[in-house]
C-alpha cells in the first residue's frame, strides 16, 4: 500500500452517516431534477417525438452547440459563455451538499489537485480506450437507422468557435462526472443502495439524457456510464473521468467542426 492509498478517502458507505437521514434522498432528487435527470426526461420526450414523425429516425439529425445569434458574433459569444456558466450551477450545489456531510467534497470524490499527473495520463488512456469503440458504435447505429445524424457543432465560424467548443466539452465533463459519479455514488451508498444498483441507476440516467440522439447514443453512453462507474469504484477519483470526458467531447466537437465540411460519413 502506498502513502497515497493510506490517506485517500474511501467511497462513502451506509456507515458514513449511520442511519442516513431522509433528506439525502431529497438531495438526490433535487440535484437530478434541476440538471441531468431533467435532461433525461426531455430527451425521452424528444425520442418519442422523433419516432412518431413520418421521417425515419436514421434520416433525422441532432444538432449540438448551436449559435443563438449567428449574425451578431459578440452577442452569440456572450450567450455561449452564459449558457456554459449556468450549466455548472448544479455542480456547485452538489459540492455544497456534499461539503455538509463529507468535507472537503473535492477530496471525497477525487476532484481536486492532489494527483494532477495521474488524473491527466489516466484520463488520456480512458479516452483512447472509449473513443474508437464509441465512434464505431455511432456509425453502426447510423447504418442500422437506430440513430440520428449528430451534428456536433453548428456554431458560426468565428475566432472564438474552437475555444467555446473546448469550454463546452469541459462543462459537459464536469457536470456529468461530478453529478453522475461523484455526487450520485456518494449519496446512494449512504442511502444503502447496493453497488450494482448504484452503477445501473447512474448508467441508465446517463444513457437517458442522450436519447435525443437515438438508441445508439443511449446504449453507447449507458456502457460508458458502467465503465466510468467501475473505474471510480477502483480508484475513487472523478478527476481522470473529467479529463477523459473532456477529451472525448473536444475531439467530437472540434473534430466535427474541422472535418465534417470535407467528408460525407459523419
């Protein structure tokens, strides 16, 4: 056992608070209801709407990172930055709630600067292992008509397009990994959920808010949720997952913006 292994926080279990107060369940509901759980409900409604169109699902498209005022770049930039900022508010709420029972929250879930080197290189490894199979799953689902065409960037071409796409990728990663892994795993274990149920619940919610893309997006992200959950249980750190998720989205967003105009298969 290394010195770090001896001092790192373990995943909180039902013993952390004894008999967990009912408010912990309310916390989970509130955090999910104002963030990714809400997105999952809207995505479910979206896929129902898509499936009831005359046009087959495989001939439809989903657009991410859209311009709000493409004819006014500075106002559009302001919209993009404000959207990114407000999207991270549920993360602040999750940290505030965790800090009340598991101080410091960053150390509890492994989202801090104690091991930046480990978080960085392990995040790169995770991204490399997930990225290629993920692209293959997307293309396969597209070929089978089970997924929409995902247009990962529809921002106007300006000097700030790529920086905003990188910020958007980081925002997605922080929001999803802090809430779906760090916060949810901590609270559900304190509520005495079996670990298998915690992993399954988190993975299904992760898949659900990607349903708007089609069934390929649902399955692919659910698998990613299981893998990320298992990695978190082993290393007790959200940091590498945030790095990996950020890299995956940067490649998807920026890569699409640069490559899509020149190829027909994306």
